[in-house]
């Protein structure tokens, strides 16, 4: 696998230049909580040519970014990006990758298996798409040791209750493998985003371990309700509560008590490397919610560590 990316000097930012100082700040954060490190369930590693296209889409302020400027803070080669997370003290992370058309998922899963094999900190990640062979390659990925799946309803533009997916969801529910699913309508709505399709999916598969990405942004309260109703539904913090997200999709402060009450099912996610601010800002954004050190310890490490046996 060729993981070379040219170092585009024009993309470097002040945060990028000082990432070693940031690493010390990140470590101070989790050391201050008495944690052994962080577990981040929402980081992106994918084949070079795929990630190049993703970055080009952000650079062009494509429709699914909401047309917002979105500089990539950690635009580095694959090996360097993994090393940044290690220096931050991230004990385990994922390789969130996803198809946007049929025929991609099996190939992506093969790449992700290889990446996990050569990256000990990576939780072996796989993905899926509604197509005739989806059950077969999902079961193959499970047998190969996949520990988490990624589903992207917005980019894939598919209904999660598509009949082609029914046996795959059933297999994942049976295997108790979590699925990080981008299903909220942020930063821009898709044809099948929002809580209603997920409510229908969970009615069919109530034991499915869904991790709702971005806290379900901007339908935060609807997805909190689903988590309160279904014991296996979790939410990840990716981009939520940051200055960037609060500027256009703020979390309702009246819902903070509900968020506190779900403290055992909220997991740290960052969207690294595709974030327009330093990694540490996500941590500070969680801290300033004022939900206390016990909640922060659970969210930033303990919940995911227990879920994945880290």
C-alpha cells in the first residue's frame, strides 16, 4: 500500500506547526483526569486516493460540508497522522471509511483489515452499502476480526432500512459489533438523514449497537430520545460542542441534563484528521460543558474502553 502524501505547505496552519506543544496539552488533559489515555471512536484512515478526494471535497466546500470553509488541520502522511494520535496518548482509534457507490465496500474492508494489522492501536474497522453481496462481505469482515463498522447515510445517500441491508444489520446485531453511523442532518441534510429512518431501523433491530456520530447533529434531542429508549444506542461527540459546530448547529443547553444522564453511553469522537481546529479543542469543548470529571473520564476513555475491551 502506498501511503505517501506530498506535504502541501499551503495547508499548514499554526496548529499544525505546533502540534508537539498540542500533544503535551492533550496529555495534560487526560492525565489531569487520572486516565491512562484516550479512546477515540471516530478517526479517519482510508486509502490514499480516497482520502485525497475527501480532502479535495472539503477544500472545494462541497454541498455536504454546508458550503463552509473547512481547512484540514492534520493534512499529513498516513504514518505521521497515526504518530500524532499516539503522541496525543490515544490508546485506540478507528479507521472510519465508507463507500458512496456499490462495489466499493468490499475493497475498502480489505484495505482496512491491512491497516489494522499494521497499526496496533487501530480498532479493525469495516463498512457496508446496500448491495446484493452486503451480507456476505459483512460476515467475512466479522470473521476476519472487524470490531467496529462505519455507515454513512449522508454520503452514501441510502435509506438505512433498505431491504438489502436487513440481513447485514441482523448479522451485526447478533455479533454485537458497534456501528458508528452518520445519520444526523449536519452539516448538511441528505435524502435519508434524520432520526426517523434510524427509529425504523431500531424498531427492526432493537439490539443493534449503533453509535450515532456527531451526537446526531443537529437533531440532538431526537437522537438523545432514541438513546434513552434503546439500551444499545450510543452517541459520539465528534465536532459537537466545538466553537465551529456551535456557530451553526448549537447543542441545546436545556438538554444537558439528559446528556449527563447518558454519561455511560457517550463516547469521544473527533473526526481527526478532517477537523478545522486543533484536536485539543474537542476536549476543552467537552470540559466546558461543566458535567464534571467523572463524566469526562467515562466519555473520553472508560465507556469505549469497556465497549471494545481496550
